[in-house]
């Protein structure tokens, strides 16, 4: 398999608003990130993924871009960005930016011109349609709102928005739009960045005619089949690769909401010259219901194993996986999949073992390396996320019980992972000297970076150790994934094999005791333990007795 730096990378995702505030306005910023680069380097990661920092009215915290060529006021200046980039590079850290080009902010000058008149030369930068009999052009529901259309008085037409109404979709059928995107990408690459994470990039091509899902039938009409991996998406990405990406030694990861395995292979097969890897969401969707994330299903170890094995086996030798268990759109992994009470240490370390021993580039979300947990917000007023508000307001309109809604929101809101990073036990966890834009989790007094660095048994030091293990063992990067079948459905075991190099990973995905039985060709001995989250693995014959969330990595 071809060796590439982005396959060997371990990525650290930064959500700037919540990372570190340098000027006391309660909002994280670029100088704040620069001040923490030594910490990021100490963790051992090699790439930073910086969530959007461009000028934005922050309807969706930067995923609504008003000017691609300037930095958001709250985060600082282009000079601050240059400093961050050069300080990162000085430390051997690469930096990739977040490319949000399925849509812009409605305050972007392109949209201001586009909406000003029907014959404006930027009218076709966006997707405008006449209504039908005084109603929306079709029955599409958006990710955030009951309708994907917003009526615009000025010209008496509707514009499409797959997200909030302040995030109008760009019209990728228009070559001028595509060239605008390639121009801004080139401008950032020429400033020295090392790649892009691409926001909902598999939604940029919509089916011609924008047909209704179920005309004349009222209700929730998820139109994903008309824009997820649409008809020209591969053509567009190949064009982007030819015109921009191929000119740089860069890394790309496409966020591919609801993508299938076959589509993900098509996006990432090297000879197709599209993207290096994609984020797939089967794990993120596994504890939701048929109508989406706000229905809650209990964590299922067997589902987790099935999905993970499917992607490991399905991609290897064809495309390249990204591996992630959390991000700024999802709850904290230790609360969602693990146990953030009695077994916080053990379960956070066990999931860190999954993240760092599978095939595919691992992505660590800020704060997961110290086992930060979901946030017990009290009321809807404590939240900040447009997606949470849209869900709450629509549900209340339909008469839902507010207390029941708050229970669901507490479990699934994106704000769970957007609370400020807990640096120390000082006021506001050392995140700001001002009033934080969103509440700090009250457990910061015991869960914080300062405490973690002092505690040799901390989740932080375990992450450090695994990142080092991955760096020193190419089998963990390039080795084949070989599942090791187990009786006990709570046990996830697999080999990584590269030539005659073999490593065995054994995980108890549950809070119960479990047992792993090694087949004859797997001889495990005490000397071969490369990493574990308990001292002294329990053994009987060729069985391993596993404690709650026990994780062991053997060099065979
Ligand atoms: O997310 C796209 C996306 O699919 C998510 O909105 C997801 O469906 C939802 O958050 C699950 O709770 C990207 C960004 O990561 C997200 O932060 C933005 O809100 C969104 O695109 C629009 O730009
Ligand atoms: Ca600030």
C-alpha cells in the first residue's frame, strides 16, 4: 500500500470558539490556539483540523461564511492566522482548514447581490425557484428546518437551504461558482495550509428538477436521495482535484453525511483522484431512530462491532478510512458510548484504543483526550446551537412536552461537545477571564488539562502513549484489519497484520465483566502487552478475563 503522510497522521480537531480565549471576551480565538500549540504538540498529534474561522455572523458558529478571504472578528485577524500557521509549522504540526462550500452565509456579498434582483449576474450563484400555487417549490425538509426553502420578498422567489435559512445553498451547476471555490482554495493553499476538511461535500450536486419527495402528502420529507451523492458529485470533486488539489502536497477529508460504503470507496479510491478520505456517519447514527438523531437508542456493542468491521473490511485495499468517535456535532464519546461516571477513565481509554488502533486516519476531538463529558444544561436558554433551537421550537409548536424535549436535548445536543475546554481548576476552567459564550461544565474542577498532565494514569497520558505506539508501529497504520470472532458479544477483538508483524487488540465494550478466548494461532503472553488501561491482565488458560471496559493491545 502506498505510504502517505496523511495516512500516518493523527489529527486533532479544534472548535476555535470553545478552545481558548486570549482577550477576555469569553470567545475562543486564534491567539488562544497559538498559546496552546505546545500542549497539542505534547499530546503527539501531527495535524490540526481547524473548524471555520472565516468572517461569519455565526448563525451556525462559522459554518455560515460571509467572507472566505478574511478572519471572523471574534477570532482575530489574518495576521493572527499567519502567526498560528507558522508557529504550528515550526512545531512540525500541519494545519488543515474547514472548507464550507455547499452553502454560504446569507450575509456573503455573493448572496446579497444574488438576492438583489433576478437579473443580477450572481443570481445563479444560488438556487432560486418560483413557488407553486403560493407554496414552496417542492416539499423538501432541511437538516435544520421543516422546509428547505425560504421565501424572499424582494424578488418574490424562494431560495434553497439544506441547513438554516441563513445558509443558502450554492449552485454548483454554475461553473462560475465552482471557479470561485477553486480560487479561494488556491488562495488559502498559497498561504501555506496543508489541506481541507470539506463540509457536507457530498451534498453539492442536486438532482435536476429538484423533484418533490411525496407531492400532495403532508409531513416530513427527507429528500436525501435527491442531493446526497448527487449525479455530478464525483465529476465536481475530480475537477476540484485536477484544478487545485493535485497542485499541492495536501490532505483532504470530505464530510459525507449518510454516505454508503460503496460511495465512500468511490470518493477515496486513489486512481479516481477525488479525496483522500471521508467521514462516514454509520456509528454517529447508530443510537438514533428512523426519524433521525432525536430518537434515542441504547448503545449496542454488537452494532458498534458490526459497523466498525464493515468499514474496516470494506475500505481496506480500496479506499482509505477516517476514524472518529466524536466531533463538534456529536455528544462526548465517553458519555455517549462509554460510562462517564464510575468507569470514566477505563471507558475513555478503551475508546481511545479503538480510535488509535484501527486502519484509517484517527481524528481526536478537542477535550476527548482528557475525557471531557456531556454538559448537564438546565434549560433551553443555556443552549447556543441553531440545530437544537430549531428542533425545540418546531417540537413545541407541535405540542411536545418541554420536559421530555429537554431530556432528549440533554443527551443529543451538539452543545454537549461545544463547552469550553477545561484547562485548569481556575475560574471558568482557565478558558477565559471573561464570561464564557457558553457555560463551562461544572466538573472542570476535577476534569482539566492541568490535573491530567500531573496524573501519570490519566486519559491524557494514555492517549499520548497510544499515539506514540501508532507512530512506532507501521502495522497499526498500514496493517490489514482481521476480526477475531468472539463468543462474548461485548468483546471486540481484531488483529492488525503487516507482513509478519501482528498486533492483537482486545476490548470489552461494556460495563460488565467479559472474557476473550484466544484461538490456537494466537499466543498471548504477559511480555507482549503493548498497551492496556488496567494493570496486570487477568488470565485463565488461554482465556483473558476482561474487567469493565478493559482494553489490551498485544504485540504478537
Ligand atoms: O454538518 C453536517 C451534518 O450533517 C450535521 O449537521 C449533522 O447532520 C448534524 O449536525 C447532526 O447533529 C456540517 C458541520 O459539521 C455542522 O457543524 C454544520 O452545522 C453543518 O455542516 C452545516 O454547515
Ligand atoms: Ca477571545
